[in-house]
C-alpha cells in the first residue's frame, strides 16, 4: 500500500474508528471488487469494498484480516469484516441499510453474530432474506493475489467467500412461514438507503 494509505488505516486504532471511516466512504452501486487501495483512492465502495478496507485496517492494527459472508435468498449477500476481543466476536460493515452495519464484540459464537443481523436483513418487499453464514475467511490466503493493493478487481475475494463452508441459520420450513417485516421497522432500517 502507499505510505499515505498505510498511515490513514493505521490511524484507525479501534473497530469503531474503522466503522466511522467506512461509513464516510460514498456508497457505490457497481459490479466491482475494488481493493482497499482503490477504494481509498476513489473515496467510495459498496459492502464488499467496505469490508475489504475494514479488513486491511484491522490487519494494520494487529488483527487478522477476516471476512464472513452472510448469504441471502431473493437478496444480495452481505460481507462483514470480523474480529475478536476478549474471546468475543464483533463486526464492521458497509451498508446503506441502517441495521446491517457494525456489531460490538459481545457475541460468543459466529452464529450469534450472524443471527444479530437476521431481523435487519430484508429485501424491498419486506421479506426476511438471511439464510446462512460462512466460516471466517482469512484474506492472508490471498496475499499472493495482492488483495490489498491491486488496481484490477480482486474477484478472488468473492470467489473465496462463495466457496467457503456456509451454515444454515433458519430451517427452510420456518423460513417459508415468516411474516413480512412491519412498516415501522422497514422504514427505520431504510435510514441512509439511497436509490440507484
């Protein structure tokens, strides 16, 4: 990474500082997989790119660069940068849905962490769409493909996330019977959402 980008990310000393930083990046609707270096240069990114910036910042501050994939049905997947403090899991995430951003490190298991997103994970029809979560993916495995600095899209990251083992959160029978989200919760979660 450029010395300037290293300084910028190293200055984000806590996960909450990292979350505030990626919140400030403009949300972009694009079929891209930009590296952290590219996202920092452009000042924008979507959920994957925000998670990559967060993972790079975590790494430069002594954490492993871990991602977790949340898989939806009739919806987009959502990517989290995850970390542990005192044995408990927390997350950092870029989203234009208010409830799909960070989580404090209070979750004993990754399943608990993933379930904390369930109520807030819905599509524009108000359907609850979260179905599974992945094992942690350590991006150090992709250092040879320059995931932190590449000027080309780093499609190796979503490919690794898709290939990772996923665990179901909700039995299919239960998922089919779920009521739609109520109007007040729907509107609250849409805070920050922008139409593309």
